[in-house]
C-alpha cells in the first residue's frame, strides 16, 4: 500500500497527536523526555510490523516529504546561530567544544572496534556511535541514507532510530546520578528553595529582543528556509565526489548560518527566533513521525544483540567521560558539574535532554549561568558541524576496511 503526500502528512500528524496524548499521560515517558514523534512513531511501526507478519501487508510513505522536513529542521539550526550570542561563550565555550569533539571520536572508535570484535560490519558500529548518540534522531536518520548507499545497509534507518531512542532514554537516566556523584565529592549542599527563585537568567533562552510569531514573521522565516534548501541542495550537488562533499543537510545548515548573520549584522534585520524555532520543530516532528512509522522492525532481529552490547558500552563510556574528562576540563567546580550533567544529556540523547538534566541539578543546588549559556549553543548548533566533520573521516576509514 502506497501513501501519497497528502496521506503521508495526515498519518504523520495523527502519529504526532498520538505521541502527545501518551507522553502527557504516561509518567515514565514524560520523566525521560521521550519525544512525542518517537513514542507515536514506534507504536505505529509496531502495529505495521504486526500487519506485515500476520497478513503480509507492506506500507510505503512519501520519502520526498520526509527528506524536505529534515532539511527544514537543519536549516532552522543554522538560522538560529547568532554570532553575537555565540561570542559571549568565550574560552569555556571553546574548551567544551574540544571536549565534545573528543567524545565524538571516542564514541566512533568504540562503535567501529566493538562491531569488529563482535563480527559484524563496522558500519553498524558507526550507527551505534556519534551518528545517533551525539547526533540524535535527526542526524541519525540523515546519515542513514549515506550508510545505505555506501555500504549497502538496508536497515540503517531502523537501526538508527532504535539506537537514538536508546541513547535518549539513557542520556536522561545517567545525567542526575553523574551530577550527584560529583557533587558529593565537592561536598556541595543544596540551597534553600526560596534562595533560588527567579535567579536563573539563561542568556541563550532569553535574548533581549523577541518577536511574536505572526503572519509576517512566518513568511519571512519560510523565505529564509527556502533559500537554505535551494542553496544547500545546489552546493551538495556541486561538491559531490570532491574533497568538500558533505550531506545536503550540512550544507543547508551552513547556508542558514550565513543567511542569519548576514541579515543581522550587515542589513540589521532582526530574525524572528520564535518563528524559526516553531517551524524548525514542526519540520523535525513531521520528519521523525514519517521516518519512525516507516520502520521495518522485522529487519532488526539479527542485529539486536550485537548493537545492544555496543550501546551498553557507550553508556559506560559516557559516564566515565563526563566524570574524568568533562568535569576536569571545565574547571572542577559547580559549573563543571552542571556541564557534565548536560553533556550526558546531549552526548547520548539530545539538547532538550541536556537542559532537563541541568535543570534537575540547578533546581536543588543553585543556578549555573555558564552551563545554560554553553550547553544549548553547543548542543543545538556546533555539535552537528563537529559530528559531520569527524564522521566524514570515519566513513573514509570504514571504506578502507571494506
């Protein structure tokens, strides 16, 4: 059964509404910050798997729409990168970037070497590394096509979604315990509740200028995103099979950065951050819903155990890295503890998980302005660029192994 564009959009929206309904009412899903598209999408994927196994039915959805929504999301990341805001991070931002890059390299080494030790294709190990852990669902799905075309992994999308969900759950689970362990070593006491009221002013989350989302700002933002998609696709085609070859979504992100900062600093145009966030989130939600309800879960059976072993090792690596590298590199103080908790969040899951981890700590032990400035910026923008650059090197390495 094949669904056209309109039918795919309708089903994707129903999947999202199902996810919203369940996350709101199932406490464990809410506590672990599981995205609504992931919840609804996996339930539908399970239902379609039952239909396939029981009655031999198969379902095909509009892949062009899925790809477009992915590019919209990554364009929104680029359009939200304001250089003036990023400069405020200073030296700690640069240090944290180096720390994050180190984790990406380590995750990929663990994934590739682990897959070789378990006797499976190293490309599978790469999926269970920074592609889906540091990268999350969006980046994992974006790279799945590359891994399928280069190494013939037909189930790359299914494995990527499963790995990203695993990382998201454990990224939320380990952040609090890691922070608690470090705080005990510091002998840090909790602050009284009334000492912490209205004290956190995250520069990243509360910029001075905010514009309402209205018809004009939506049109302006759609125009900028359209330019990002147009230029990004042409750059991707122009650099194909060259030293500058990168996935299309990375070029869209780069274009977004240039468009945003050219408008802001040359033409003094104030970009509507809220509209960028809204449309980017819509793009990601629809993309994930379509990607997840398209999963062929029956293709995962033979790889479940080896991939699970690699992911379990990755969780241990993240805990040790946060304690012995992130914490020490960021200054071994309270801000470093909050940053370590946040790193657990987006090192295995996503930026929202990182923010949730940090809020748990700051709600009991006091604010950390540095952490709330650095982590969202790195997690929402820089990490995708770092990941794409490093992954390109590992892809070349795996190509040699093949």
